[in-house]
């Protein structure tokens, strides 16, 4: 059964600045908690660029980048291999300008989950996205101070 998870956050950083961080194929480990080293980029210039992200617990996320749209500041990816009990995972990060140098960021995903563990896994992924958005904000706040 397909489940939809979503986390949102208003971040007091210009949408163009946030987008420059999110749209990159590398450097995710600089702002996303739980990744241990630089992403390995495969076929960056292909129609569906790919990257592997190594998690601190040793797990690997193998991603295909489906869309990086500079106009709408939308990043869509499929996770083809991961340690979670989920299938057909497609995530989206969208950054909307809300004026006065602020942004509304939405991180969502659709995924097939087993009914027995769906609520638990959905809550865990939502928490991961919330932590990622908080970390993205902190990364930009800290880089402005430095």
C-alpha cells in the first residue's frame, strides 16, 4: 500500500540560497544528519543522474535523480536501494519563496509500506525529513555566521 509522508519548515533563508545547497549532487553529508561521508556520484550528466549516500550506520542509499528544476526549485529522487522496509520510494524537496528572505520547504515522499509496520516506518521517515530540514536551516545559519 502506498503511503505519503511530509515534513515542512519555514526557514529564514532566501530560497535561491537553499536551492543551491539542495540541488547539488554532492555535499549532502554537509547538511543532512546521518550521512558519514561524501556522496558518490555516478552518471552526473545523464538523463537520470545517480548517487550513493553512505549512512553513519553503514547503510547505503542508492538514488536516481529524476528532476532538478531550477525554476520551481524542485528536486525529485527515487531510492532504488536502502535499508528500510519500503519499496518504490520517490522523494521530493520543494523550496518556495515566501518573501522577506524566507522560504517554505517541503520534503515529502511516496512509498509502498507493509501494513503491519506502515505507521512506524512513516513516522520514522517523517522524523528523518524533519531533522533534515532543521539541519538544512542550521547549516545555512552557521555558514552565514562563519
